[in-house]
């Protein structure tokens, strides 16, 4: 076998790599949790990915939707159970508890203090930074329905109100897909 | 005065500097990505950071974004990373 023939598959593989080099890599993150620490982890990955030139989509669902609730949103849910849920699960970027050591707010307050000492961005700052970097925000309409959350109660940074199919279509094209 | 840095056996001129002291991951990378867009292709950026992770992260970031990682100098927990904008 001649030398040039042996190199052909390698050359073909290299061509493939070079072709793919031009296409953008994608990250999709399901933000299911509504806790400060987990949400910040999601935003860290999202802003890092966007800074690496990757396309990034955050899909906010269930407790994660609390991140995108306005801090001064009115509880407009109808029906006893939804109203009760809205009252106990107020949400809002500034109200997210820690997943550990919340201690009726004391632990979370201390963690926020530590984070600001280390110049870590707040959730609000992470939301605007993500938008500046072109991160796409999707809100889960199923959660909105169950919890009685109206569009008006959510922040304007949301790009799309979608169901699971749109998320899956995005995830299918992504090389990184996380559930937080 | 013009700043230069010795990397290997080369002397490289530094065109711009980015102060990321005290910032934690991913902020140095986020700021670097923004700063690199401000300098010209071919110019050298110096990133000053106290984040240990930057030593590993910056070469990877450069490789992923198609820029040239020149090297890193460290002293007393301070890291100075040098990279050249290529794209």
C-alpha cells in the first residue's frame, strides 16, 4: 500500500474537523432549582460558555422559574391552592434561598456577604451579564400554568415562552446539556 | 513607557492590560473575552488575576477561541497571563 493511500482516511477526518470548526458549539442548561447556589452555578457556566464563543440557552422550569419572577410581582393566581403556592413561593432573584444552611435567611445573608466580598456577581448582575453575552432565556409554560404565573409577573429578559419540545430541539444540537 | 515581557527566549511587547485582581471564575474569562475584542488582531493582552484556575483556563480559552496563548508568569499568588489576539 502506498503512503498516500494510508493518509487518506486521516485527511478525510481532518477535513471533517475543519468543517466543524466553523460551526458554533452549543450549551443547553435546564434550570430546575430555584436556589441561589445552584442558580449561580448555572449562570457561571452560561456566562463562561458564552465567553468561549459557544451559543447558550437556559431553560427555566419549575422552581427555576422563581429566578425570573419580578421581585415586586403581584400574586395574581386564581384559586385557593395556586394563591397559597404563590404566597409561599414568592420567588424573585433577590429572594432565592441557599440549598443548604439557609437558616431562615441568616445563612443566605452571610453567603451573599461573602460573595460580595469576593466581587462575585449577584443573580441580578448575572442575568444582565448573560443577556449582554447573548445567552437565550426560555421560560417553561407548563410551570406557568400549574403555578398560575402570568407573563406580567416575569422579567422582560425572557426570549421565549416554550414547552419541552423547543427545549429538546435545542438540546439535540448541543454538545453540553445540563440539568441543575 | 512601553511594557515588554520575556517569554522563553523572546521579548514580547504588551499592548494592553486587564486588571482582574480579586475576581473569581468565570469573571476573568468573561472580561478577557470582552477586552480581546477591543484590541487589534496581532496585539498582545496581559491579564492580571489572583484566580488560580486561570493558569489552566486561559490556554484552553485561547485554543477554543482561536487566539494565541503566549504564557503565564506567577509571583506570590498573582498570575499574569499573556495572549495574542488572532481572530
